[in-house]
């Protein structure tokens, strides 16, 4: 199987590993919240994994058919354009900090105040602040093409890291790391296998560090491990480390939510598409215009019901099979186009898909408006430069 995917460690199949590991971790029952999974939940998890693998293999075993077509090479269109987007995001960020009362990260770190729940986000426009996660990578690719100076690159990176720290979103910070990882490998023509372990360790450390700051802002009278145990309902006497509790909290325990959703939707009736489009319909108020009702118990993003929740809520086990195959199918096409072309566009697309799969046991980022805005933004800032066979 590894021969089929050119022996790349980072490939469509390996990106399913965090999801599989989360399912595996469930058996240890670290938290008292965990319970025996319903049979339909077990079917859903098994079918999703199997159908995703089938979607991947369908493309990778027939990759010659994909690669025989010309693959357009893309580059960043205009430095001025990305400068405008970057500066607009900074302006919105400063407005939000003013309305919040300061820079959230430093408020939490110095004053030990739980500012995270009181942070102000400008509706819709906050997406431009979140896009800051992409700019270190974008400017790095432009720098490597000789279109900006080293000083400008360093300035952008430092400003971006400052913004990301103050957003205090670990998911967005990880998105930035993923993008830089793939961009660095592409523009320097380095195999991703060389740095994957180092990047994984760095991302894990940053996740724990940002979590530590947030925990200390809430309660600095207990250790991080003790707080996480209490928060995750892990018995205090249980001999586990911070990684065990954190990984179980953000992966395996989401399967409890999925289990609740599967159990209740079987009685309430499927949504036939409304849950997969929920984020978009709510953002643009189409749910109100067309009187589409949603129950909070089926909000898979807020409740963190894993990538399996929405397909099951809409179409049951059939939806899990179809969308599992589709995700594997699309991921593999993008992987091949990124690997076998000079296109920075496909590199960025593949980075987004890898991020979505990393978060798959957390929630369904395919069903998040921001993910599609990222795709649109990447498409908008890149253009066709030349063609190659």
C-alpha cells in the first residue's frame, strides 16, 4: 500500500491516522463520561474508515489516469493584493482587541483573567483575522521567488504570530503550522518525510502551551494535569499524563457526542442535507428565510461530533459511506496534483485538506464556512502561470 502512495508519510491514507487513533483510544475509557458505543455508532465509524480508504485507493491505484492530463502551475498573483488582505486583517484584529480591552494572550498570561470567553469578534469580518494563519506561508513562497525582501518576510511572520497568539485558537495556530510545513517543503523541493516528526512535536507543544495559558487564566491554583483531569472527568487517582488526558479529551470523548447524536437522530429522523449545509445556511440566514429548524443537540460543530456526525445526521449509514468515499476521493486527487506539479495553489489546497483530516476526530471542518473561504481565498490569490504534462 505504501508503494502505491510513493512512500510519502504524509498522504491521504496517513491523514486518517488521527481519526483511527482517537477511535482506538476510546477503548481505554479514561473519562467517566465515556460509555459503551451503540451498535450503529460502531457501524458508522467502521464504514467511514473503510469507505474513506476505498476512495483513496480508487484514485491512487488509477493515478496514471489523473496525471496524464496537463496540470497547470500556479503562483501568487500580486504582492499588493496579499498586502491589502493582510493589512485589512490587522485592522480588524486591532478593532477587536480594542473592544476586548487589550491583547487577549497577554491579559490571560499576566493578569490571570479568563478573557477567552469575553473576547470580541467582529461578525463575518473576523474571518479576515483568521486568514492571518496563511500569510507566513504565502509571503514565504513570494520571498523565495525573489519578489519581497527578507526584512518584509520577517516582519510579516512576527506580526502574524502575534495575531495568532492573541486569537488564542489552537486550531488556527495548527492551521498556520500545517501551511508553513507544506509551503517550505514545496518551494525548497524537500520531501515532507524529512521534517514530519519535528513538525508534529512542535505543533503538539504549541497546542499544550496555548492550552496551559488558557487554563492558568481560568484557574492558576491547580496544575495543568489536575485541571484537565477535572475538566475531562478523568478520576484524579488515575495514572495518566497530560498528553493522555488532552488527546482523550479532544478526540475520543467526541465519540460520546457522536454516539448521542446517532442514538437520538435514529428516532427524530434524518435531515436529508440540512446538517451538512448548516453552517452556511445559518451564516447567511437562509435557515430563517426558509423556516429551517435546527436543534442545538445536532450542531456537530459546536458540540464537536467528529467528521462522521453530519453525513449520518442527514443520510444515516448510507451518508457515511458516500461522504467517506468522497472525502478520500477528493483528498487523493489534490494530493497527486500537489505532488506532481509546481503549483502552489494545489500545495495550499492539499494543506487545507490535511488540516481538515487532522481535525476529523474533533469536528467536521468540511462543514465549516471558514474552510471554504480559505479555498476561495487561495484560488483568488493564485493564477495560471504555465502548463506542464
